[in-house]
C-alpha cells in the first residue's frame, strides 16, 4: 500500500507549513452565493492527499517536518473523496440527461425537472452539486466561458448553475429573496411579489442560468397555504428556460408528488391514479408530471454484486487514508466489511464519519491503524429510520376522536306518556 519514497521526494511532495495552515484555517464562503458556488466548483475533489510513507521513512524526516506531515495527514483523512458509487452515478446520469435535453429545446414552454430524495446522510446534496459542477464546467467550455445571451455592453457574470437552500419558513417572497441573494442583487423593501418574480426572471436571463438547485425542499409542507404558493412559484420557474433540481428527505411522503408507493419490481416510485385533489382552489397533482423522482439508496450487502460494490467503496477510502501502520486490506479484509456494514447500515455518510473519526483516533493513540477494536470505542448514532426505502413505512390509521365516536342513545323519558284507558283503569 505504501510507495517507496526517498527523503528528498517526501519533502518535495509535502506543502510548506504556511500552505498547510492556509488550507486548514481558510474559510469557505456559503455555497448559496455565486462566490461560494464558484469556490466549491473550483476546489471540490482537488485536495492532493499526503504522500503515503512507512514508519521507517517517517522517522528519517526532520522533527519540524514530521509535525507538518502529521497536520497534512489529518487534513487528508478528514476529506474523503466523493467516489463514483452506483447511487452517485445514477444521480449524475439523470441530471446530465435532463440538462442535455432541456438546454437543446427551443419550442417547449416548460422544462422538465428532477427530484432527488433519500434519507439523511445518503449523499443527496453531494451527488447533485457534483453533477451540477460538472455540467457548468462543460457548459462554460462549450461557450468559451461567455454568456451567449448577454447584452452588448453589460458586465453580468455568467452563472449557469444556481444553488439555493429552501427557506425554513418558506413563502414566495422569501424564496425569491434567497435566489436573488445568490447574485447579491439589491432588493427593494417595499417590492411586491410580482416585482420580485420579475426580478428573478430577469436575473436568470441576464446571468445565463440553466439549472436551479433547490436543496432541502422537504421543508415544504402541503398543509400550509404559503408552502402551496411556493410550490406554484417553483412550477412557474420551469417556464423560464431553467431546469429545476430539487433535493430533500422523503419527498414522496410530504405531498409534493402526492402519496407515492414504492414498486419493488421496477424499484421506482409509482404514483396513484389521478384524483381531483384541490387545495385552496389550486391543483397540486400536476407536479408529478413535470418532475422525475429519483430515490437514492444505501449500500446493500446481499447479492455478490452489492457486496463487491461496497468492498470497492471501502478500497477507495483505504487508498485515501494516511496511517503509518496501514496495510492492504485494512478495511476490506477478514470481517471488516461485514463489521462496517453492521455499524453504518450501508449509509455512505455514516460510513465516512465513522472512518474519519477512526483515522483521527488511530493517529491520536499512536496505533496508526484502523481495526474493529478501535472502531468499537467510537459512538456512532444512526439517525436514519430502520425501515429501508424499498419497504416504505405505511402510516397507521389516525386514532378515532370523540367527535367521530358514536355515543349510546339516551333512553327516552316516559313519565308523561299517555297510556290510554287501560292505564287509567289499572290505576
């Protein structure tokens, strides 16, 4: 696993202490701004890992550079690369297909969108943003980094992809403000909703926007009138020559696409037959016809193909980690794959967190090796539900309330009843 390096090779491949400190201490601008998105696109996956050396080679390095090397190893171990898993590839393939088709349409008034759903730590945002960054690189290269729709004499920057997080308390105005905030565009305090929508449309056109990524769309709840208006506004954006890419947790269960059912045979979400469901006079069922829903799964460990995919992922992490006593098969040999699957349930985010913490603990303890005993000391809370996505949780029937529970009929008072002549005679 380690490559033979001479003393000079190691010092030449290791950044200076000032550069290492810059990498560690530098802050990242928010991704939901143009500057932050460009920083992400320029630096995502670009970190060069520390050279892999043996304990003997490390002992030959001057003491001052040993500290630098250990710092750089910590930086390397804390930034695991985004690997080409089957889940990641599926997201990228769908987004590339949708963007390729939509950017070549000329007469279609609306652009079909994409929804990416999955539980927490499944890698939704990472996969979607990576696909958006790849598209922007290709789009800029196609147009020589120029906006083909720019007006002569203008200096608007070109932003093919816009990343925005859905506001916590979403309203049409707050969503427009979030989108305009990406461009740092000034917003008039007394601006009406039509004015804000027009300003968003002009910004999309002026900056050459082709894709709008709306993260955390699951913050919308269809029982709130404001959220229903936000969904209507989102659909209106689809007529602005922009492809919408929405990500969130359990999208099929929050009402955006109505209550969908998971089809085990096709492994897709199937929509029930259309019904005339109207809320406040607005039809919400048409959303399902404008979006394609993709459910991100976790790693499975049942079939040989699934097992091999998980082992390949572990092998990629193993090659990236920098521990002095690391050996080939540290994460893929013996029962380690089964152990990691049992600890994380195959969730890519939890797996990465466990191994990052394990690498840190291995360096702190001087063990410089990850094994089951070391990982047993790391507490990992699994926040995702135990129910797998191919077996959706079916909500229980709501309990009956007193209003709907039929009450026993009170007997009629017969004190003043007229029993007729027979009754009078008997008295």
